[in-house]
C-alpha cells in the first residue's frame, strides 16, 4: 500500500509539473523580475556607490555585505596602484583617526599606530607620491572651515580625497545643549559650499557618527548619547542635502560604518571608539568607493560602470536579431501560404503548385534554435554584464553547504527507479553519478566552501571523477564501435564546446575561463589520437589475437610517460601551450598558469579511466564478471573483501583530507590518490547486485544536463564570473536562491535541447558536406583569433 501511494505521488507530481511548464514559468519570472529591477532602479536610483556607502548587513563576523553589490577586499599592491600620485586627508576627531589608521593598514599592512593624541599625523610613500594625512579638528567649527578654505588657495597642496566628520567633542564640551546643535548645523551649512568646491576636482566624504555604548562611557562622556548623535547626524544630512539641489558636485555620506557599528558597539573597549573590525569595514568601504572604478576588480561590483560591448558582442546581437527576423519572415510566408487559396490551372483544372516551396524543416529548426539561444544569451548578459540585477559576495558556513546536501539526497532517494540495465556503470548509473556530483559541485560553489579544505579536497575528487568518466566513456566507445569517423568527432566537439564558444563571444571571456571544457576537449583529442593512430587497436582486432591487448597497455604506458614529462618540464609545457594560436585557447590573462594548474591536478585520472574501461571490457568479454540481475559482480569472498577495501579507502581519505594544512600540499598528492576514492565508489555502487538494479532518476535527470549546469552557473546563478551570487530577489536570501536556481536549471535544460537540435542540423552525416562546413568554420575561427590577437590586453 505504501509503495502504491509512493508511485502515485510521483506520477501526480510529474503529470502536473513537467519541464515544459517549468520553462514557461521561468520565462514569466525573468520578465517580471527584469521589469521589477528596472523600475526599482529608475525610481529609487541605480547608484551602487550609494548602496556601498549607505547600507549593508553582516554575513558573519567582520564580513560586511553592502546592499546589492560586491565589495572587493583590497590588497596592499592594489591600494598603492589606485592611490598613486594622490593626496588623501582625514579631518576630524579620534574616531576619524581610527578610520585613518585602518585605511593606512590596507596600504601598508603592519603599520603601527602612534600613541599621539590631538595632533596631526602624516603617512607617505614617496616613491609613489602617495600622501595620507590625519588632521586633528575635533569640532565642525570655524577652524575646520578655515582649513577647507586654505585648500582652495593657489599653491596649496590640495587633497584629492577628503574624509571628515565630527560631533562627539561638540556634545561633550557643551553638555549636549540645543544651542550647540543649532550652531553645528550652521557651521556644516557654511562648510558645504567649500566641500562642494573640493568635490569638483576630487572626492569628499562626510562620515556620519557611529553609535556609542552608553553604559561603558566615562563620566565626562556620559552626555554623548545615541539620541544626541542621531540629532547631529540629521543636522549634517540636512545641511549637506540642502546644497545638493543647487550643485551637481556632491558631498557623499559614509553611513555604512554607522550601520555596522550598531551591531558591534557593545564590543567597544570604552564605549566611544568603535571596534577594530568595524573600523576596518569602514576603511574597506572607502577603498572600494575610491578604487573600484579605476581597478575594476571582478569581485568588486560596487561603484563600477558597465563596460561598453566590443565589436564581437555587437555582431552577436545583430546575428541573433537577424535570426529572429528570418523566423518572423518564415512565419509570415507560412501563414500566407496557409490562408491564400491556390487557383487551379486554367487548362488542366489541376491544383497549381505554389511558386515558392515551404522551407525545409532543417532550416526552420536551425533558426528557431538560434532564436531561443539569442533570448537566453540576452538573459546571460543582463545577469552578469548589464547593470540590472544585483550581486552579493559568498560567505561560507557549514550549514550553507551541508544542509542543502541533505535536501538533495533526500530528493534523490525519493525518485529511485529500477534500471533497464544491470551492467557495471550502465548509462543510467553514469548519468546518476554525474548528476549528484554536479549538484554537490554547485552547492560547493555557491556556498563558498572552497574556504574549507576538507570539502575542497573531496570536491577535487568529484572533478577528477568527471574526467575519469571521460576516459572510461570515450575509450569504451572507440574500443567497442571502432568508429573514428569525422562525424563522431564533430558531434562530440560540438556538444562540448557550442555553449562555451557562444559565451566567449557574448560575455567577452577567453576560452580557458570555462576551464572544464578545455580539459575534457583536450583529453578527448588525446584518447582519439591514442586509439586511432597506428596500430589502431579495437576489440574486433584484439579478439583475433590476444597480443593486441599488450599493445593497448603499451600505448597507455607511453602516454603516461609523456604526460609525466610534460608535467615536470615547465619549459616544455609552456612552449606547447603558449604557441599561437594554441595560446588563445589555453591562456588566461596572458598566462598558461591556470591551464597548467588545472591540467596537472588531474593529469593521470583520464588514463586511469581508460585503463579501467579496458580491464572491465576484457573481463566482460571473457565472462569473468557476474552481471545478472541481483547477482554480485564477484564471488562472495572477493566481493566482501573489495567492499571492505573500498569503505576503508573512503574513511582514510576523509581523515587525510581533514588533516590537510593547506591546499598546495594536498594538491601535490591529489593526482596520485584521487583514483582510489573513485574506484572505491565504483566498487561500492556496482558489486552488490541490488545496487546495480536501481538508480535515482532525480540525479540522472541532472546528469544529462551536467555540462550545461556547470557552465551556466558562471553567469546566471553565481555572478561576477563566479566570484559572487546573483540576486534576483533582494532582501530574502532563501527565496532568492530558490527562484534563481529554478530559472538556472530551466535555462540549462533548454540549452541542452538547443545544442542537440543544432547538432542534428549543423553536422551532416555526409562527409563531403561536413568537410565544407568545417572549412568555413575554421576560416571564421581564424579571423576571430587574428582579430583577438590585435586587441589590446584589458
């Protein structure tokens, strides 16, 4: 009874919520969310600098998230590059002095704070002509105004950036009287025009007063209350806001530290001065406001303008619009033919054939697929290149990684079915394998779990397992089928590379940026070359003479030696992959370092996959394995020993990964030991007969679109080229993840369908036609590579 209810429940879900309906819902959501964000920006303003300076929230201890944009964590070399040839002035009281020291610490980490109080302090980097000064002016009075006026005189050293603020001393010295508050507002109003004058040639920030912990204040500071500070903040904002309407040069308000301090002021030592972590946030906010538009860090979307599209991006827009016009034309012509009666021939009285025949189905399929791809690429561009949707930075906690894992594995168990095949690593099982691994990798990326080394090392094994399947799958196909034809090669290459090549153009990213696709493409060529070159050894040939088995092993040995030499000879490696035009495919930011890192990390696992496939297929041919339904692969004793070995391997690897001190040391061991984890999983999953008889249709569904999921996450689930998280629904992180994930999965599935549709049309089975199309494609790629070579590095 329970089993029947379980089956009926799944059937009802599948009947009412299928992928077609899901895609329609996702399309409606995208349109509504685009309108919502465009309207919000039009009404409420789209200045991400305002968001950075004014509001945000804590993700964790001392980890600040500005509203709607990402804040880059500046290093010393970046800060010096940005502030070179500049003069920065901090003007105010001891709390401004705190901000000054935190700002200096970014430029020159380890700079000790002086014990000097109530005096001016100077910092300089003469080699860079960089000067940062703290000027003691604890009250917003005539003295502060005179200092501002002095910077306007000819010959004076005018600061490029001014950060100022004051209030606590005015409250303290005058007992928090209302007259002093009114005078404060008059003084700030008088200074506003001079601040605006300075803002015409530089940047000026007024720091709003942070709260205090009234219980910890000394007796002589008890009059400094949070109510008084709010009154002074309001007075400053009123005075500065009044001048904005009359002058486009505005003084910017730094309110982020005030908001951050509201949650941390209880950690203050004396109740007045803000904690070090909070003041560091204020300094980093300032650094982002000053430098993001110059340095343009990928993970610093605050205060950045949208770059203009390049020539290829403009041509891509024209191409997709052209495809839309073609489909529209075909549709109009089709309607005319459908509704217009065809007159009979006057002499024969037979129906006359239309003057223009209907377009062949392949043509319509081609342009329909390209139109759908164009709409999807527009969404990609809006998500990660246009200034429409918001972005936030990642923050890792154990719960953000492990709780979603529990959810997806519960779903995976719920959707289990009987396998059509019970052979080792059958198609349903490999799809399931790819599916759950891809979901784990997605959660790993969005949660920022790479910061936790044990999780990082286990995910590295999952990536290696994908490459293991690459070796296993392609070797098995070539070994069994013996099909080394051009059609098969083009089908595989198109399936792997179509989406990435489109994204390289639309998103203006190098091929190597999507590193997994270059990896699997490279290894496909290696596998093809290994088996296709003389002597070409496949199963049919090996059956005639068992000696050919040793030929395969010899080929694998030679490949292993070559790979080892390539890995340990950096000069040889660079000479191969830095050679144009290959450098265009393998370089990232003008270097093959990233390619070398990714390639070396899993340099042997594809060979392990091929060797495993070879051994398995030979044993299968000799009927050594028991692959019947419900049967264990081996005898009970061997099966139990192998299962014990596999479980022990899992435990030992997890213990080793948990003890890793740093990624570099563990990555050195990874190429040699990752295969043990992979083999352990394969044995546990396949030795018991009952385990081979079932599979998770939930995971298998995701496995069929795993490549699209891996690539699409870069821009429409994550953001800022994987550095952050896309925000479609601001203010509700959990709902945002659910909605963005739903749209992301629907888009990935549709791209998979489009890729398959295009492959059927673009890649003909006729060799002569295929060669012609390859010639045209090669010429187009060569022209693009030559154009890219002439472009300046940005």
